[in-house]
């Protein structure tokens, strides 16, 4: 092995990292053993040939050699492979070299048990591991297991013979180019399964294709496909998750009577002689192979594409409702995956509400775009029509990743049997059950979050009773219209309960979510961002959307801002009302917030904690609900929310009602007027009440405000019925 070649590889990979958008993530490196190791790795791209020796060498600080196809050992590239320790599959001394280097521990080895690149990712057939390729099918190779067994067999044999039959031990040493028994490492032999998962998989023409086409007139299909797939990964960006499994200790597999007998025998036999225990060794190798194949493919890093592709594959119908498809994907991720046994891409570990709301991260839209481009589906925005033939595995091996990416993606998670079973079950679940499951999920989720936050942040003598902060669902007389009604800053659902009760008595379903950081203590609020408040509002919308046919969004103060923000992104909200929306704040602490926030950060950097000003006194209108201390960081988040919302108000197209107290001491009425004028709604109302307080949903005169809001929602129902009747007449 030439160390200069290793440094050259490292330099090349660093250059690729700088030029490409690919990101390599290493997981579970603590599983790497301190011993002689064979790494068995799934083989999907040419990239593994370069990436894995480099990263393993970087982690272990020792050479990592590999077995490579004999066809690669041609010209300059072949000499390069030899310089970094690659050995041809047709090298007659291959096995002896591998065993020798493992006996001494001088190098680890990489072996691809599939024996070739598996471009289709089809690895399971009728419950058995089976490799599909252009020339047919074959089971995974047991070569890695057999080499590990032979290594450990000779390690233990020579160490024992050094005492029981030293002459035989001396005879064996030259077979492995060893000078003395002391050269043999006492550490055992291990096989470490490794999984590499790429996300997203998108094959398309890229700069590497164009460059190759300039240099070579006619590119073989195989090279074109590899450049389109692997070049796109590097150029467009891909997450490469490399996951190390628990090492398989080979020693225990040798504890068989026949193997132990040969191991201790003093009679002479050579490296290539057939041992009496060969049948037993082969049986052990088969068992080890099944173990590491199971481990490799159960370490697949599951991502959004895997879920979407599997849902398409398992759907009992070729015409699929897109809204229900989203729901099935959401439930698969949130409830269908056992996170103790399935490894998740980082994008699946965060809030998945975006799948049910606006797909703002384009996870589903991007997948559907690729599926439609490749002819696997037709998508009209409401339904998906599936082409079953594009999900089958009968296709050109060298073009699989280009022509049938959806099938390739689905194949990758086929070995995860429990996940497949749950996806299949959800694929058959009727729509009304999906809605009920999702509504129940969010109702329980929000209650659980509140109870956990309350237990963590509760301050005796300061925190309000739990009933003040607990989210509330009020049932209406029909499921035609539901209202999501949010409270304001430093408050809790109890703040809007009077209005919620009034609307429920009128027959509407009403859900009053708790914004994260509220209903517990100021310390909880101090650590929250406005994005978490948006997520709380989204949760309320999703819950109500799955309980009622139509949804109205509304809120008080900060809750009003959140209702407006959500209505900028949703097309199926029928109306929005905003009460005392804080586009511009009146009180002094708000004006000072940016200055104090900057001061606190500065004091934190110089470690002068005592000089920090984290809270200001609050004198609330509703002391039984509101906090008495206002975190400066919270005011800053409120300002960030309003700065984020203001330029988006023109995107509100649904009927809107803006309600404001003309003498509000907290919210500048001119701010509410500006919100009203910025709204993009064709139908909008502005209602001003001559009150000298901020909290106009409680106390004297609040019934007038309730009535105004109730009449607005009533009119929304009338408009909706008229549109339905008009549509029916046209049809």
C-alpha cells in the first residue's frame, strides 16, 4: 500500500466535498472494533470504492484495503487501485494476503457481499436475499464470512500450536509470510456490517455528462447512466449516510467439535488443503452471511422518498386521492415507524405537519415531480394515477436508476418487513379512519406536550392551574364548520374560552390550541421561538381539518397574527378573523426589546450573567390567566413574527375580519388598520370598538365582539352554501 495514494485519495475527496453539495454523515462509529476487521458494505454506486477506504482510514488510522473487480485493473486507474491496497478478484494470492494482513492486524478489508453494484436495489425475493443483475440472479457471497473464519481458525491454531506442537507452528508461519508467532495479533477477527444510503436519488444530465461527451464521442450506456446518477448526486447535492453496525465476533462460530478438532490437530495441512471440517465451516459462513446481510439492510437510513415510493407500491388502487396519500405518509412517519429499530434520515426526525399543510420543504412535490417525469404516475393536483409497470422490477439493469427510480427507491426498504407491513395496512385504511387517526394524534400530542412542559417549567406560587393552559376542544352541532381559535402572548387557551363557548353554542366546533411556552411559566416562554407558535397553530388547523369539512382561523393578539400567517399559506381555509393584532406595539418593553436583547447577548459572551435583563414586570388585565413577568426574548420573537408576517399579508385571499379596540394600550390601532389595508382579501371587514383595554374578548362589552365574530362566521357559511349551489347548477 502506497501512503501517498491514500493522501491523494483524501485530497481528491476533500476537493469533491468543496466542489459538490454532497454531505457525508457518519453514524455509530463507536461500533468500530479494535481488532482485525472485514467491513461488508452494500454496493450501489462507484462512489463507495473511493469513499469508504478514505473514511475508514481516517477513523481507524490504519490502512483499509479492498477487493475490486478484475476488469478495473487496467492502465493508470488499475495502478492507482493497487497503490491504495485494492486486490483483484482474480489475484491467485488474494485469500492468503487477506488472511495474513488480518492475522497481523496491519490492515482492515472492505468486501462487497453482493459481489457487484446492485443498481436496482432489489435484494430480497420471496423472503430471501437474492442479488438481481443484468445476467440473472445469485445469492449474496459468503466469501467475507469464510475469510474471517479462516483467519480466526489459523490465528487460534498457530497460537495453540506454539505450545503444543511448535514445529508445526513454525512450518505454518512462512505460509503467511510471518517471521514469528509474536507477529500474530491476539485481538480477534470481526466483521462489521456497513450501510450506505443516498438521499435524494435523482438521475439527470449534469456537468459531468457534458464534459464526458466532449471528451468521448460515444459513451456506453453504462457509463452514461453512472454519470447521470452519481454525477447528479455530487453536483445537485445528496446526503450520504454511512452507518456502522455492531461487530460480529467470529470466534464463537468456531466453537464446533469438528472445527476445534482440526484447529488443535498436530498433523500438517496447507492453506489450500481441504479441511475435514470444511462442511462445518461452510455452514458457519452461511450463518454469518445471513447475519451481516440482515444487519446491512436493516440499517438503511429511511427517508421521505422511501415512504412515498412504498405507499405507491402498496396502494390497492391505481387512482389515489392525493390528500389521503399525504395522510398515509404522515401516519407512517409519526406512528408506523418503530424508532428503536429503524434508522431515520434527519428530515424525518422533526415536525412532519408540513406534509399535511403546505409541503413547504417540497418533500412530496419533489418526489411526485420525479415520479411523473419518469411516467410512474400522472398527477392532476387532486389525484395520482399510478402506472404499475413502473413499479415492477423488469427493466434494463444499466438504466434502472434513470428509468425506474421509484421502483429502485421502494426496493431499498423492502427488507424492512415491519415497516412494509405497516405501510400496507395504512394503504388499505379508508379515508374516514385516516382522518380520525390524525385528529386523535394531534389532540393527544398537544395535551401531552402541555403536560410535559407544565411538569418541567411549573413554578409553585406563580404558574396558573393546569386548566388555564390546557388546550380545549368544544364539540359543535354539525361538522360543517370548525373554528381554530388561538390565545395571545403571555396568555393561555382560557383567554379565548368565552368566545369559544359562544361559537360552540352557535353550533360550531371550536379548538383552542396552546401556543408553546404559554400556560406554564415565563421561563418556558423565554426559550421559545415564534416558529414554535406557528407549529402550534398548524397543529390546531390539522386537527380541525380532519374533524370538520371547512375551517375558519381566528385569534386574539399574537394568536390573530398566527391565524393570518397560516391563512397566507392555505387554500382551503374559508375565512379568518383577527382581534387586536400586534403589528405595532405600544408598551415600553417592546420598544426596548431589541436593545435589551443585544445587551443580554453581549453580557452572555463576556460571562457577566448578573448584568443580564431577561424579564420585565407585566401588569396583566387578566391576572388569573397571564404571566406577571414578560421575557424580553419573547417580545423579540413577537416582533420577528410581525416582521415575517407583514410582507405576506397580501397573500391572504379568503374573507377576513379585523377587530380592534380604538384605545388599546398594548396594540397601536394604526397597526390593525395597516393590516386591514394590506390584506389581499376581496371581502374584508374592519370592526372598531370604543374600549380602552387590550383584552376585548373578556369583560364588559365582550359580548358585542363575540356577536360580531359570530355573524362573520355565519356569513361565511352562507357564502359557502351559495358557491356549492351555484356549482351544482352549472353541473
